[in-house]
C-alpha cells in the first residue's frame, strides 16, 4: 500500500512539475508593443511551436510580414504562434515609435500575431531573450527578419536567416514537423 501511495505521489507531482516547468529559453517577461503589458513567454505560449522574428518596417524583407501573418493565421489552431520583435538594429530600418510600428503592421499587412516592444537583437547589445536565442543557436541575427523556431518544449530547433521566406519549403517543413510532434 505504501508503494502504491508513493508511486501515486510521484506520478501526480511529476505531472504537476511538467505542467509548470519553464524552459530556460522562454523564461522571460517581455512587454508587448505599444501597451507595454508584460508577458511571460512560458505562461503565454505554453506548448506552442513558436517562430520568433526580428522585424523592421523599412526593410527589403518587410513584405515577409504578409507570409508571417498567413502562417500564423493558418496554423494558430494547430498550436503555432509567430512572435514579432521590431528592431532598429540594422540600417535604422525601424525608426518610428512603437505606436507607428503597430499601426504600420496592422494597416499594411493586417498583422494579428503578437508583437513585442522594440528590441535590440544585435550581438553584443541584444536583449536577454535574443542573447539566449543566439547562444542556443550559435547565430545572432545579422539583419532584419531572422527567424528562430522553438518547439513545444521550449527548445530551439532551427535558425533561419533573413532570406529564408515564410513560405520557403525549408521553413515550412521544419514548422510542420514541429507541430506534428506532441
């Protein structure tokens, strides 16, 4: 009887631990764009496949917003979320206020995926979250629209340079594979 009780204790506390465990990579509180409401990535995106992208409104890659929004819209019910991080680190291509960034994204591309406050992503001055992404992948963004793919357990599983578009077979395959894993 004691053994059964002990095993039950381990099973239930183990399950509770698994539900509350936070990946070190996602253990960050980050303010949302414009309203600055702080979001804990682990709590808000628990068990989601995430595509983290540093964005800019005046970049040659800016039209990728359209593909990112389409990915988010089509796959959000499958446990997938795009997270956008505007950054002015490369070529001064995100010079506007957070309000203007939000308005541009919404009016020009209909962006509904979560957007966070303007963030430094460049190696040497990156935010704690982007420093962790660069460390985990071995590559920091070298331009706007660099993409990091994170699995449902908060583990980095891919890093894609700016020229890999949201509809590229390479990225789509990685996303679909990650979504299919439970």
